[in-house]
């Protein structure tokens, strides 16, 4: 039975499901879910990510983490955690750049948080010569909160399940997935309105406005930020998304083979993602006593970290390729504007580089 048919029979038996439940099944079903059954990342996959575009990305993020660690007094027992490492390229490049500071390398334990066994295997292969032992966890759990915590996450939060609410004349109604007259999956609205507290910076919603929330993203940021507030550390998150004052709008999208696809037609075969609400993540961090900075556009952030100089140094090998990679990462009409960098630090930490 296809995943689509399974979801349709679940809806038939139990009634409409939330978009969050649909995303969880479509992305993570252990047999037919997108991450279980596909190798999503890279030119042969469905999308390409910044660490796969160029080694410069992971190197600069790695050096940023080393600087954050020094700014906080170079704690001697701490963790470097990557959330959703894909093929492991970001951590590999970050660790290579961090060899500049052997004391940093010997102070960290490296932990990868990954739900897909297939991608864990790819990460182990990429990192086999990185010089550090690696521990894997399926989720960020309570055993990771007892040391200073340095976190990297690129295109992780956009992959987490969201809920959507639509303003109607009854108030906010949740957008669900039900069945149409022919038995196909179709969007539907919950009949009963829900009470939502929407931040006032968004403005006042008109009928038809869509508001998205990502409870899992906020919960993960809550745990990470609480650890950083108590133990020290820093989280550097890069993703496509928006800050406060962004108005309303839906951002859920399906991508297959580098092109947009239908969200409901072939669940499990297409990647699903959304834009990250950085203002919501900043509030989640502030609630537990940490401080968020950003978002800053990726192009600007990487320039401030010195990507132009790094590209010049590398271009002695292959000017043409390095220049193409640089443009891809920083040009406003490539990844430079849509993607943003965002960080969470202890309240007392000095202003971080790049923000
Ligand atoms: N950071 C990588 C990969 C981005 S794709 C890069 O930039 O190339 C998203 C990654 O997050 C994949 O590794 C995916 O398997 C993982 N992931 C998605 N949802 C997850 C979840 N709920 N828990 C743990 N990992 C998850």
C-alpha cells in the first residue's frame, strides 16, 4: 500500500489529520517516509544545501563556533551538536577548520542528532577520518543538557512539522487534511475556531490570512536555549525564514528534483519544508533565559565572517569553481538573502561575530 493510500485510510477511519501529523508521516514513516526512503541532498537528490555547495560554509561556521567557545572562557568539557546533519558535510568541514585550535577540539564531544538511519550511515562515512568519536541520538534528549552546548543547524528547522491556521469569519480555524468527494487527500478547515495568541507585530489578520506555528521547533529551541543559559554555549542556526513584522502567509512547500511539487499527490516521495519563524524561536529562547541575535541574511553574515578572503585563498586551486560557489552562497538572488543566520547565546555573552 502506498503511503498516500495509508494516510487516506487513516483519515477515513479517524477523521481529518493536522498538517503536522501529515508531515510527520510523509517525512518520517520508517518504511515509506521521505527521509527513510530517499537520499535527498545533492545534485542527484531533490535539493542542495549550503554545506554541499562549498566547504567554505562549514569552515566559517566552525570558526564561528571556536570563537564563541573562546569568548566564553574556553570551557574544557563541552559538546558540539549538529541537528539534522544530512550527509555530515557541515560537521566535517567545521571540525577541519577547528584544527586551528587543538584545545577546542580536545574539549568537545561530537554529537549528531539524526532521525534517518540512512543518513546516519552517510554521516558515519563522511566523518570516518575526522579524528573525533561521534555519538548519534535520534532526538535532542535530556542527557545532553549537563555541559556547555555548541549547536550547529543548517536547514533543520525548516523540516519540522508545522500547524496552519486560517482566519475565517468564525475566527482562526486549523487547516487539516481530509478527503474530497473522490476519496483523494484534500485540505479542509476545522469546523470549530481555536483561540490563538498571535504576536501583535504581525498586524491584524484579514479573512483568509494563514498563521503557521512549529511547536516541535519551539520545543527543541527551548531545550537547547535552556542548556545554553545554564551551562554556557551557543547555537548557530541557518535556514530560510522570516523575522518579526512579516505579516501572514503560508510557506509549506513540496520539492522534488529541484522543482516545486504538489504537497498532497505523492507523500513520501517529495520533500516538505516551511519557512522558519525566527521571531517565534527568539521568544522560545527568551522564555528560558537565553538571548537570541538575528536573523541576519546569509550573504551578509558570511561576508562579515570573511568569506571573500577565504574564497581568494582557495581560488588559487580553481578560480572558476570557487567563484561560482561564492556567488551561490552570498548573492541575494541565490542563497544570500532568503537564508538567514540566527544565534542563541547566554545573556551575558559578548556580541557574536557576524550579528
Ligand atoms: N543539515 C544538512 C541536511 C539538511 S536536510 C545540510 O545542510 O545538508 C534535514 C536534515 O534533518 C536531514 O538530515 C534529516 O534527516 C534531519 N531531520 C529532519 N527531521 C528531523 C527530526 N525530527 N529529528 C532529527 N533529524 C531530523
